[in-house]
C-alpha cells in the first residue's frame, strides 16, 4: 500500500466509525422514548413558536455571513457570502462538518478568488470569536446554576481553563510571531504530527497569521468577538424558541447553559449529519440534569432534529438569489 493510500484507508475507517456511532446513538435515544410520545409531540407543535424559531435561525445564518464578510475584508459581496454560509450549513448538517468547512474554503478561494490562506484565517478568527462567546455564556450560566450542576462542575471548570489556553495559543502567534510558530512546529515534529496534512495546513495558516500586521489582526479579532457574541445570542433565542415549539418550558438560564455545552460538543470531530445521535444523546443527558424526563426529552431531541433539517432545507431556497446577485455583479 502506498503512502497516499494509507490516509484514504484510515479516513474511510474513521468515517465508517462515525456513521455507525451516529446510528447507534440515534437508536439509543429512540429506545428511551416511544412512538406514542413522538406522535403526541408533533400533535402539540406550536406553529407560532415554530415561526419565531425560523426567524431566529434565519438571523443566525445572516449574522454568520456578515461576520465572514467583515473578516474577509469585504472582498466578496454579502449576498454571495450568505450563499456560501447557507451551502456550508447544509453540507455540514446533511453530510459532515468537515465537508461543510471544505465547501466554505473551496467556494471562497476558487469561486470568489479569495486566497486560501486568507479564507482559512477568516474561518479561524471567526472560531476564536465563537470560543470567546461560548466561554462567556458558560461562565455566566455556570455561576448562576452552580448548585444544580454538581455532576458537571469539574467539566465546567476544565472548559473554563482550556478555552482561554486555546485562545492564548492564538494570541501567542500574533504577539511572538514566527518564534512561537516555529516552537509549535518543533513540538509537532517531535511528536511526529507534522506528517499529517491537517497539521501541515494548520502550521501554514499560523505562519500566514504571524505575517499579518498586529493591529489588523487584533482589530479582526475584536470584530469576530462582537459578531460571534451576537450570533450566540441569536443561537440561544433559536434554541429556546425551538423548545417552546414543542411545549417544553425551561428557564432561559438553563437553555443558555445546555446550549453552551452543545456548541462545544458540536466541534467534536466524531460527527456526521450535523451531529446526528451525538447531539440528541447530549440533550437528553444535559436537560435531564434539570428534571426533564428522559422519555420526553428523547422525543423532543428527535423533534429538534426535524426542525434543524427542515430549516436547512428551507434556507437552500436562497441559493438562486445568491447566484443571480453574482451574475449581476
């Protein structure tokens, strides 16, 4: 077997594992509820809350597109960036997160002429903003719910430490420039991680960021944090409205805490189909800590999956408008 074939083989095995995991977790969640519970859930859907949920979802998508538009230096017209984000979301939810990211990079660099490293840097800065927003919501909600989350206190403290460390690595790249990147490269080489294409691309991106003007990068980070904070607020409003659509009435702070964790879980590289199975299992466990019965939350989590897929399908209706805006440009 050639060296080129080995990564493909390992990638195929990994993808099969993720698919099997998703199927097993969905089966596990379904086994914790009943057909009657699911049918009853859909019979009592509130269409007013469903409409409100779709409005928040649309604003979320628009906000993320605005963030990419601003961070990329407005090189690409906003309508086109919105098309890219809609496509990325659809691919991430119907195939895999990695495929969604790849589509984002491809469309930005090939279709829109944005340098690949610039597109990667834009995506990375946006994720730093997302990390800051998640850290703030986890800190605030964790403090307010400290007495009720005894089972997760250690995990909360760990994440409150790990997230700033991750942000610190990024800050080190900007402040210490190539010295820091070279140090990271040596560390990766000593662990033989530099043989992986993902690590190589990451190091190339770090070198690109190290070459940028310090004031420009920190200005972009400030923009990213502001946009990501607004995006997080919209995400929480969407999550709350989606739960209310199924007549689940929980305190706002509970929804904030659970969805802070859901954001972190969504970044785990073990997911396909938008976190199918992983998200549902996590929701059943996390909301169960606040007294939501397993049989009810299992059905609701499956209902939330239907909402997510339906909204992503509806958002694809925008793509023809994005194509028209490109032709008229």
